[in-house]
C-alpha cells in the first residue's frame, strides 16, 4: 500500500512512516515528524461505520477502543495500546468473540463514528447565518447582483435555519425581521466600537435568545428525537404559544424587551418574505462622497455588532457571520485607510517598514473578535468583491481561527463570487449541508511520542495531557483543538517529537507506535453530534546499537521554543546507525514532508522576515540532502538521492518562488488569502499550490503532463496550467492562427474543435471540486495574459541563456528574469551537500 492509499483509508499522511526509537536518533532526521490530518475525509471505497452507541474508553488515558487493542475474549478485557491499561468490556459486549467482533475492532476500520448525545447543560440551537452587507457600492448593478445572490442563498438553507441581516455603509443597520408591518431597522454608529452590553441595550435584546417558556424547558429536559433543537425562545412579547423549529416545540416569549431570536434572527420558514423584502429594499449608502474621497465605510463596526448579536442569540452554537465587502474600511474599528484618496492603501513595504498607521490597531481589533467568535463556536467569512483591497490582511486572524472562508473577486457579478457562495452550502451524500460546526480534535499518542502543535484553521482547546510536549510549534501546549467549522477537506498539520532517551528506548517487542484522533462535531442541519475516531499504527525503526556521532555538515537543531525539535546533524554518521537510517529513509513521504514544511514556513511569516525563512528552508534542504544522499565527498557529480527523495528538492525550489513567501506583485490582502488557503488544504491540493501542474494537448494523443518549464511551451500545443488559485489555458501561436481562421467551425476539422474543447472540459472538472472557485484565464502565446503562466514556469531559458536568439525548434519563448533555474538550484544543492 502506498502513502496515498493509506491516506484514503485513514485520512492521515505522515512525513516519515517509520520513526527512530530515541530522541537522539530523531534529531538526525532533519525534517520534522508530523502528519497531515483530514479529520472528516471521505474514506475510499466505503462509508465510515456509524455506530449507534457510545464509545468504550480506556480508564487510564481515555483512548477509544480500536483495532490495535489486545483483546482477551475469554476474560472479556482489552489492553490499551497507548498506556497498556487493562480494561474490562461493558456488559453490552458480553457476546463478542473472534467471530463476532464489534465494528470498532475490525482491522479494516481505521475510522468509525459514534453518535454522541446532545449537551444537557445548555440549550441547542439551529444553525444561524448572519449576513452583513456593504451598501457603499457606486455601481447599482453590482449591488443588485449581491442582493440576488443573497436571495438565492436563502433557498439553499434548511427551513429551520436562523437568518439575520445587517447592512452597513457610514452607519450600521440591524434589520428587524420579526416586524411585519413595514421594513424596520435599528441604526447604530459606524465610527465607534460598541461593547456587547451596549449593543444589546441599543437593540433591546437579552442573552441566550430570551427566556424560555415552561413547556420548552420541560421539553429540553426530556429525551429528544435525533436532530432536535431544544430550548429556543422565539418572539418579542410576553408569554405564549408554540412553534416548530427542526421538529421540536419552542416556547414564545423573550421577556419584557424580547429576545434576539424572533426579532433579528428568525427561521427561514418564518421570515422568507421579510428577509427578501429587506434585501430588495437595500439601497446604496445615501451619505455623499466628497470629490477625491473614498466612501466612509464602517466594515469593522458592522462585524463587531454582528458578533455581539450572534453571541447573544445563539451562544456556544454553530453560526456564521458572512461579510460581503465592496471596499476597504475607512472609519471606526478595523480601519484600513483614510477616506482621502490622496492616501494610498498599505503595501507590503509599508508593513515591513511598520509605517501602515492603522494595520496593527485593526489587527488587534480582529484578534479580540476572534477570541469571542471561538468562545461561542462562530465563524467569520469574508467575501471581498472589489478591485481595491478590503482589509483581508487585518481580518486574517479571525478568519483563520474560526475556519472561515475567504473569497476574492472583482465584483459581486463575478462567477467566482456566485459559485463560491453556492458551493459553501453544498449538500453531503445524505442530503444535508456539508458544513460541520463545533468541532473538536483531540490526539492521543503512544508513550515516547508527544504532540508539539498544530498549524491549521483551529484554535487551542487548552487541554493538557501526558502526551503534550514542552516544545511548541504553531498552536501547541495542548492535546485538543477547537474547529468552529470544518468539512471533508479541512486538513490540519500535526507535529510530534520523540522523547524516548537513547538509554531507555522502545521496550523490546514493541514494533509499532500508535496515534489516535477523536473528532467531535455537530451536523449543521440535523443537530446530531458525532464522534469520529481514527487510529493509525506506524513502525518503529530498527534500534541502533550505539548512539554514534553525526558526521560533517551538521549543526544545532532549529527549534520552536526548545532544543532539538527539527534536529541537527549532517552528512555521514556511524556505521552502527546505517541500518536505522536506511529503515527511516524507506518510509519518507516527500509529498507530505513538502506540505508540512510549507505550513511551517507560512506560520513563520507571522513573526519572521521572509528572507530568514528562505535561508531556513535552504539549510534544512542542504542538511537533508547531505544526510540521505549517496555521494563521494567533494564530488558533486556522484550525488544521488533515493527514489522517495528525488522530488523533494524541486518542491522546495517552487516553494521558495511561491506566492506564500514572495510578496512581489501581490497585495497584502492577496498574500493573506494565499496563506490562509494553504493552511487548510490537504496534501494533494497544497502540492498544486506549491508546484502547479501543467498538461499539454496536441493532435499526437491524449493530454500528457509536461515539465513546469518554459521549454514546454510550443506553438502547436495547448497548455492547461493549474495553480489551484487560477487556471490558465494557453494557446500556442499556431493554434491561435487556426482559431482566427475559423477552422474549428469547419466540420472537416472536427478534431481541431475537440482539441479546443478538451482543456476547457478538464478545467471545468478542476473548478467543480474547489471552493473558493479558481479563476479561469484563456490566453494566447505572446499575449499579455500569458504572464500568469510565464511567472510560474522554471526559467531554464532566459535572456542570459546561450540558447536565447537561436533559431529552430517549436519553442520561441524566453523569460526575462534574473531568477535562477531549477537546474542551477539542484547543481548548487549538490555542491553544498557533498562538501567536507
């Protein structure tokens, strides 16, 4: 079974699939021990077993019963592989035997799901969606497109889902959907940050959705059918009758001033007309805009009001604040730039020089909002539809912490915006919303392995255990993480360290170590709580007979808050360790390792200069090549890498050139967007971001992958370039000429028509699998749009090359750049790796 097949069964992808047995040996491996975890990945060729009972836990470490436990069927007990605690089976397992195993003990079931009873300590609410709409749009057609998208979104939501509407321009308007006589909104100031208590006072609402009636309280205390949402107070007046939300009875009556639910948040089935009327009634911001000024836009104040409203109405329950912004915030909290057009919006150089006067203050504002969002399990989404920057860089922390979505488009009329918004509300195979709320991921490890941290769209759950390392990387110091929202593609990078001392390594007879992930989440539509348990086993490497000493080319370990996490050491090593090194090297997954290194590099950009990060990547690559390469000292021509290492250097080459570490020609908003997306994609998607793919279409046969190199451009071929963020269909000059002549419209040239259609069909299949939807660009050879392709190709032929100006051949492209080519990069790597 190869690494990708194992990922299809477990949802896990390890950088090293064989681990050394002691800390000192682990420090010599260079690339960190980690894995890419996709907690809710669809398991290949089968459905994850769903068990209608609660899991059996180890009384020692609380790990869940799994196929790697040793079971004594005669005595009815099992031994935990994590802490070796002996546990008795509960009475319901009395009939188990070798021929009658429960689903969680099947060796083919790496993952199982359990049904979890709902929390009884607090009320449960339907999913809530609060739409925050920017009305500072000079183009009324664009505003109409946004309104049409919102009305269409309403049709994609379940009837019991709660929806609300906030519009903002210079002021913030909170729309009362429960007032049926006429459209009604509460107007709040946009130039001030209002504390939650003040927002509640101005809106006349109370926390928790208002007081519940006696019948609702009694219903909440009694057993409920699956998917039932209990304890919701609806309405603004005194006492009252009942309604139906998600199949459950609700009490009406929110105290003397009313509750937020039934006033500003209402079920879709009860407010469809009121919501569409309020949306249709939205008009462009009425405040005049002085000449040479930007609109006065209170984006930050509107988001703060939305967070206060949502945490009051549906505390600690799934909800989304969905912001539709058409430009930068120019007043109040979260301010990006002054209204005066004479002041340019901040650039990367401003951020480096620390002279972007609003950036730090606005970033702190969103970091504070992020804490409140995470505490209540709410998500912040940002749909940035503008030719200008809107403030994604400032809001990035809140979006990352909550697992929110960023969509960047030029206008609200763009297909990118429309399709991305629709895809957010896609359905799973069961017909329910594919999004999941209130997720928690917890990890348990074998003794001798500790978790260092996680990098991904999550926040710390602050849970301590014996498997938590003193060192930290990313979000560390805990064994559990909270994900406000997740789906089947959400991926976390989890890092570990080996803490066994060399004198006290793995006990004799223990050939494997184990890692278990327990992911608890709530179905956004039915309210069901589920617990997915994924348990994986990997092999310990053959123990070295003695500690030995590292050879040359080494150095101290690169640490994250402690010594020896990334490891040191260089080329060579004692002969006693050769067997262990070969064993570890055989389990190296270069694709997973490249993605994990990319996650670390992106994480470092928050507190280190990109130049220092590039140097760190170079040092790590040189040391890895020196450690695992086969070569004669000081002879670069003799250098060879094993088959499972050969692609790793070129991954690092393209990572160094990527938009994640190179900010040239990108705005701070674009860079923030790129870094957010790679921090949540799995291995396959992240690899496309790091090293895009290139397919060539010609009359010679079906499309074939070609090198990501300028020499792949040919006048009689069509290229399909996929960088994940955008796709480029590049037509060679001869193909362009034939198109202009109209040959594709001639039935005699049917093959040419099919050739033109093939890359479009393949591009559409790529687009259909992604959210946000990538941009599709069609360009001609030597055309201006071809720059999107040329900027990503390996510059093997430049204006400085000997071939430049030469005749012959079908390739006539050249890249004007001072960047080094992949071949030069590899040659230089070989020279450094073999140095004494």
